C-alpha cells in the first residue's frame, strides 16, 4: 500500500508543476510580458529550494491573500466582460496586477507544498491565473497553454481521487451553482440599470470634464477638484490640448465625425539612425509627426521637450502642446484624427511619454490645411444675438489683417470681462450673449466660445480647443530627488481658441484673462507638501514603468537611480564617510549591545551583592573603595573585591590600610556567601580600623 502511495504523490506534484508552468505560459502569451518568465527559475530549482518551514504569520497570511486575489479575479472578469461596469482596458490592466500576485503565490505554494495543502492554495491560484489570462487571450499559443494546464489539473484530480470521492457534495454544488446562475441571469437585466445609475451618481465627482463634447459651464464643477491628473516637465510651459471642436450650436461644441474610425490614421515609429538620441528621457518608440518638406526640420535642436507623467488614465487623446513634431512613447503605434488629435491604441493607456514641439507656435509656414477644415471653422449658431454681430463689426473696424482681428478680440475680452467661478445660474436661452452683455464674468469656456464666435463673424476661421492649462500657478519647485515640474489637477481644465492665419497656420490664443485665471488656480506648496509631492512622483514613475515596460522597465529605472546616487556620492565624499560610519555602527550594533549588556549585568550583580550586605557593613565597604580610589587604585567594575585587593602591589597601600581592607572584604564575603553576618562587636572593630585609614 505504501509502495503505491509514493508514486501517486509524485505524479500529483508533477501534474501541479506542469499545470503551473502552462498557466504561466498562458499569462505570458496573453499579456505579452516576458518578464513573468523569471518565475520559472525557482520552479526549476524545486528539489533544492523545497520549503519545509515558514513563519506562523506567513503560513496564515498567504492563503488568505490568495483567496482574496481569486475572488477579485472572478469579480473583475464578470464586471469587465459580462456586466460592463468596468471598461475592458481597465480590466486588462488590473488583471495583470492580480495575475502577477497569483503567479508569485502559486510558486510559493508549490515550493512549500509540505506547508500549505495544494487543494486549497496552489490549485485555486492556478485557476485564477488562467482566468486572468482569459481576460485577453491573445492569439497563437494561448489555447495550447490553457489546454495543457487544464489537462494537468484534471490529471491531478484523477490521481488524488477527487472526482470519485466528492460524489454527493459535488452534485449538490453543481445544482446550487446552476440555480444561482439561473436566478442571476433573470435578476441582472432588471437590476443593471439601477446599479449603473447608482455607480454614475457615486462617481460623478470623479469625472474630468474632458469628454468628446464641451458645454458652456461644464468646468464649473471641476473648479474645486484637487484630483491630480498629470505632471509636466518642460522649460516652456504651455497649455496641453486634448480636443479641437469646430461645430457650435450656441450651447455645446462638438465634432460630428469624431468617432469615425476611418478618420484615424496610424502613425508608425521612425526607423532612422540616431532616433535613440531624441527625447531620451522616456522609454519607447519615437514618432515623427512631420511629413514631406517638414521632415528635415525635425533634425534641428529648436524643439522644446515636454515630458508628461499622467496619473488619471482615461480615454483621452494624447495631451500635447501646440504643433507637436516628435513623440516618444512606449506604444507600437499612434492614431491621428482629421483634427490632428493623437490617440493611443485601444487598451493601451497613456502614462508616461515625451513630446518635442515648436518653440514658437504659429511662426512656421502652414502646409496641408484643407479648405474643408477652414470652412468648418467659420460656422455660426442658427440663433445669434444681434449685439454679438455689432460687437464683431466694431472689433474689426481698425484691424487690417486677420492677425489684427485676433489681437483686438482677445484684448477686448481681457479688458471688459472678468474670469470668475461664481457666475450663478443663466436665465436666458442664449448664455453666450448673457455672458458678454449682462453677467460680464464667467469660466474659460465662455471666453473661448465668445472669442470663436466673434472671430468667425469677422471672417477669421477659429476653432475651440479644450485641454489643461499649464503655467506659473502650477509650478512645484524641485527637491527630494525630483526636478522642477508643473502639477496639473482637474481644476486646471481649460479652454482656448486657435485661429487660422494665412502664412502661419493655426495660431493659439487664450482669451481668458491670465491674471484672473492664475489667481484662482494659484498653489504655493510648503516644504511638507513638496516632500509629499516628491514621494508621489517617485511612486507614479515606478508604477508607469511597471505598467508600460514590465519588470524590465522597473529594473532599468532602479539601475539608473543607483547610477545617479553613485554619481552624487562621488561628488560629495562627506556623504560617503557618513554612510560608511552609519553602516559600521549598524553592523557593530549587536556586538556593542552585547558588551554593554555584560557590563550592566556585572554592575547589577555587584549592586545586588552590596544590597545583600547589612547596612553598616555596606557603609564600611563603600568607605574602603573610596579610599582605594583616592589612592589611585579604584576597583574596575569587572573585578571582584578579593581579586582586586590581591592584585594591588605591596607598596600601593600601607600595612594598616591593607589589613583594614582585608578585614572588611573578608567580612563581606562571609556575610554575602557564607551566611554569617558580622556581630555588633565585629562591626565596631571594623569601624575603628576603617576610621584610621590614612
């Protein structure tokens, strides 16, 4: 019987081993993340790394963690694929985190199969890893890995006798699962609208306002939001554009063909020599956005680099300054729409990228702007207040060019209107006219809409642009390993215009009064806030590289940080000395602690011995030791009374002093160790001898 049990256990363990390796292969294929293969190293060393003992906390903590990850995996699969409460790209990203967690736990459970039962730890972890891989099965070898893992799990079940022994409990489980599934299928269609509305109400404050349309007054809800959306490193801060709109109905800006996939053209990476030297601070591919005769211009060093670390990852276009020429990003390709908006591929959220843009937008001769785009940028709402037409005619009177009309319109809005977040309710059906002639204050989208309509009435093609403002009000001084940068929150959502100027192309202009906007959005971080921000920046960079590059990118950043730290230490040798001293102190802490403990124990032992002596005898001993100290022969703490007295040279003490000292020491030893304290008459004789110490 025992001879057959050993082969059965060996087959069961190897079946789980094969199932885990196949599940890891399925995860690698589904995620295109080869860094997971590093987990095969401990699997190959199972005989040498077999885990037999573990801390009690770890024994109880790891199974609970695996169960929580497994529940989260199934919940993510249902919410992102069946109920659609979570977008598929978010499900894919969070599934990768859960998959890594389950993979590490599965390897730990396999190595410690003598500690954790495989049926309740390793087996569920492998199943969860397969579910995570199924969130994005990919192509190619994924089905083969999944089938191999399933066959290995079934082999384990057969060898362990699982299907034969379960019997009634398995049947009961299947019946209950079928009943719950049927009830769920009937209940969810009825409950889903209510749940979706509840979720929308709960998370309404978390929206950014950067949707595919723009309504007058939409930025008012974001004015007090402190949610951080991105951080920007640049030498020339400029607004980051997201959407460009041409159609305006008097209340809302939109573009009819925004969602047409036919309008999105792929932009492939550049393959020229020397591309690795441009925008080097961000990993990934380099994309050249210029075409034709503009290509040679990209070799110039006049482009301004802007590095962007995005915290809020949503379905936005790429946030870039005006006239981007180069983009470096960890993505295989980009998409460009008819409005020149740049987008990431589906399910590849933007987190870290770099842009090279023109130093002075609007100074480059325009090429390729279509007549249809300029015509769309001249459209007007069906209903327009006559006062707006009259104002536009007044602004165009003394302007001899489109550039002059643009400057006059922007200056008039800066001078006659006020930027404010306390606008109140609009009482008419024409909020634009009410803003211009009645309230005379409003948000940035009112200024941008008014400028666009006034310029179109003057014959200047103008578009409405929505994105985020970047300026001195967002500046965060460097420190704590982070350079100077600009912190952008939801409240920095902004709108401006761009007008077509012959010979210059689309020229940006911000009709919102800059002083009023900066005063409302100003933020002056203190030392503590700067420290917290530095910690957040480091954490966000590590997370971005982990998401984009996997463990390889994370290790690259750690290596680069170690190199920078080594360079800093080389330039500051004092820091090296302090570090070495601290290291030696840390290494010798145990030795010093043991030495101090020994000294303290001896001292306490001596004090205890003295405390055990009768009061008069203890006083006599203290007098003798004080006399020794005055003679320059103080007793060391580690030396005994008799040992110290015997070690004193013959001429160190006089004869009478030595005899008195010997009598007191002998009395102390008899009292402490012999249980014979001196009588009162002996105490009197000792006091007389000690009193005559010279």
